[in-house]
């Protein structure tokens, strides 16, 4: 998501500015709205579906989660339920003529390597 107004702040710091804030419900203060994020994800989904071959998308987690939600035809807020770790691989595809997640959050290529993860504090993850 475009973080204009809160760039560099952690979720707990944003919650001090906007109590009860949840990125997937409230968007970003002074930044990209969920509608704008959804439109951006929809444009990528449309581009990927119109290609006559496989495509590769490399991006940050929030937009990738949003693309996954919109690929499935879900509201962009559904992205809050799709966990995505850094450096993971995901494949969007089709099952029974409907959009599907063929592979999601696959970190198998990292096996045997030390994995550093960020875990948020208590409450919903950003």
C-alpha cells in the first residue's frame, strides 16, 4: 500500500495517531485508500489474465496479498487473511474453470537456510 502519511511508522505508532487502526479495514492515513489499492490490484490481475503466457510479478507483500484476494474475486480486505512471508513464492492459476491459488506462501526454497521473520506484537497483523 502507498504509505505516504505514515512512512517509517510501525503499526503500534500508527495506532497512537489513529486508535484501533487496522490497515485492511482503514487503509493508510493520508495515503492510499483500500479502493485505490483494489484498483491497482485489479489492473495487475487484468494484465495477468490477458497475457497469452505465464507472467511474473515481483512486489511488496501488501500488494501481492491484494492481488491474491482480487484474483479470487474477493474484496481487497480479504488480503488480511492471506499470510505471505518475505521471499515466498506463490502461483495464481485456475481450478475447475475458476481462479485459484495453486501455490501460496511457499518457502521451500529456503530450507536449510536461516530464516529471519518479523512477527508483530499482540493484535491483528498489519
